[in-house]
C-alpha cells in the first residue's frame, strides 16, 4: 500500500473519531441545556415567590408601623395626663393639710 493512501485512511479514521466525539458532545450539550432550562424555570419561580413575599412583608411592616405610631401617640397622651396629675398632686396635699 502506498504511504499516502495509509495517511489518508488514518486521517479519515481521525475525522470519523472526531465526528463521533462531536456527536457525543452535542448530546451532552443538549442534556446540559435541558438542565439549564429547568434550573432557570425554578429560579424564576423562586424569584416570583421572593418578590411576592417582599410585597407582603412591606404591607405588614406598614401596618405595624401604623400601630406603633398610634401606640406611641397614646402613650405620650397618657404620660402628659399622668404628669399633669403628678404636678397638681402636691397642691392637693397642701390644700388638704391646710384644711385641718
């Protein structure tokens, strides 16, 4: 056999092997792309859920803030009432002691 012919056969064999390798890599790529699509879908679902929970949390935070503000207002009003009573208390005692 001719040396050139043998080189051609060896080259063809290498091309066939490379072709098979490319086909295997294509199959692996298809599988990986499918996994990637599934992972992206799950990530989108998680992102939607996180966004929804963040909105719900913001509503709860606003509600709690309103309750807190109202509670602080009530406490301040009560404190002022009690402070006024304490300030007038010594005058009440003076009036009672002078009564006798």
